[in-house]
C-alpha cells in the first residue's frame, strides 16, 4: 500500500508532466482564453499611464517607453513586469476563483513573444497551461488566502507564469518540475497593499519571477522535486489553517471549463461588484434621487470587507478598494467607470455626503465557486420617507456563470484601447485581438522596437 505522504510527493511531478505533455486546449477553452487575453491587453494599454506604471518605468530607466506593444530591447522578465503592472493598475482586468490570472499570464506571454515570435495559437495554449496550473493549486485550498493576508495573484502567479513559459520554451517534464519548484520560492504579496500602487507592482513581480525560475532552470540550478506538496512546502506555507489537499489526483485540463473567466464591468476591486450591481438594479427600478436617501446598508463577506479597507478614500487607488465610494459613485452617476475615479470626484462634497450614509456589515460563509466571496451580497437603500428598497446578488454581471452581453465587453475593450497610448491604432489592434488563435505571427501584435504596430 502506498502511503498518503508518498502520494503527496507526486503532485509537483504530476503537474509538470501534464504541462510538458501538451497541447492543453479545447476549442471552448481557446475561445475564452483569447477573450481573456484581449481584455487584458486592452486594460494594460489603458493602465500604461497610471502612476504605478510610471514609477516602475522610472526606476528601471524606461521613462521614454511610450508604447507597451513596442517594447525596448530589455530582458523579457523586465518587460513582463512592466506589462503586468500596467495590466493590473486600473483593477479592470478579469479574474477567476479570486485570482487575476490574465494580468499575470498575458504580459508574460507577450514579453516572451516579443523575444521569440510565435503563433497566436501557441500563446493561447501556453496561457491555458498557466491557468490550469494556477487553478489546480488554488482548488486544493479550503480557506480564503485573502483572509490570511495573502494576495493570491502574487502568491500563485509566479508558479503559473513559469508553467506558461515552460510550454513556450518546450521544456521537458524534469525541467518543468524544477521551474515550478523554483517559482514557489518566489511567491509573495499581501492584502495590506490593496488600495495602493504597490498592489499592481506585486503582480508585476509575479510575472518577472516566472521568467527567473525558468531561466535558472535552463542555467542548471536545481530545486526540491516536491516543493509544492512537501509538509514544509508551498501549499502548507500559504494555507491559512492547514486545510489544504497535498495529495490526490490532479484535475489539470478541466478547470477552465469549470471556472472560466470573470470579466469586470467596473474598474474596482471585484469584491464590491455584486453590491454595485444590486445598487444599480434598485436605482433602475426606483429612480431615487440621492438627496432622498437616509441610509445605505450593505452586507458582504468577511474577506471582502477586509479587502475593501478604505472607508474615506482620498486617492484613486484607495477608491478602488472602498465600498462606500463605489456605492456613492453608482448612486450619483448611474455607473462606475474610469471617469468616476477622478480625484476631484472622489473628494467632492456630493460623494462625501453619501459616504457618511453607508453602513457596511459582514456575513459568514463562502460562495461555492468564488471562494473569496460570501454566498451572496445584499444592499438596502432606506429613504427619508420611511420606504426601503433591497436587492440580493449571488453573481455579478460579467461572471462566467452570469455573462454580460458581448456588446458590453466589446465596448469596454474599445474604450480602453481608445484611452491607451496609440488610439490611432485602436481599431486595427482590435481586429488582431478578436481572434488570436488565427494570428500566424505575434509580430503583428508585439515586437521589440517596432514603431508601426498592427499595420
């Protein structure tokens, strides 16, 4: 009989063998991955002018890098760090199972494609390898890593980035196992940074770490073969209560069909999207003027409330993690987009007046398919005349299981491209992004020193 511990010691190897076996895609998976990469590229371009992106370029001496899809001749890890920071800067990028998968994986693949051009189909296959590796590890944890203080995108991200790169570089199972092990030693990032420019920087570090793990593997550095599942390894180290499955069969190759990707309608933390949907639903029915509101009650999960830590935001970064601000924005403006994240609006008297009326309460329990969320969020608007209106939301619009109409996401992508550094190329770039699987040569999308993109 094989012991449980012996079974556990095979996890890193099992994932590595799956990565090396390729291909990793079904037509449905490819279509969704392509949508995720297109969404990520769009928000990355829109986030290129964010303060976090500017700061990172300054310290790396890349202040004159104007177009993210025409990068300078630098090592791919550096390029990936900058692209990933911009992709997450607006907090407008997609997510899955509480993690920002595309904001790590897409920049990594773009940076590698800038170094060694490939096909769009190969990029998508590598994306899926990274996604499935990420999902496999996340699914083994029964508790909220957010609640422990871990930023999961910065914790799982390096390992997923390494997995994706292993596919593009054609590494064998031994090399894949070693790269995963090294990447596990590069994980890190804390929830305390939410609402600051350090949050997208943590995602940038994850992208860079994947390159370093693969480069060290190719250079001959070896690492523990069981770093993921060892009793003192990655999974146990990040587990909030030790309720993590280090043994048992893997389900790599099945997670995308089960979890998909969740596309954001608002450029703020996903933890508040359900509440915003609920408030908008009430407003669409009642058309209540903000001045008639006496009090706004919102109930969210404990982990959500911990992430949404800014009750009185004064900056754009803080507003993205402020549920009272999100409520005020949608009630005053009928929506929440990049325009509402202007510092003058955030600190306006109208917003401040509504902030004082928002009461946030917590509820226990976890959503069965979204572990960072409560089973549902509820909102109630109490009016000065004694009436009240309530709404309960289980999944936000744009979630994999509650998809938004295609035209909503198409409009988002078009708006982000128009707000990016090359609005003159937005329509041509969009045509390339619509079907990445048909792209024969990624130089049509990204290339080092290429001045006239997607011509």
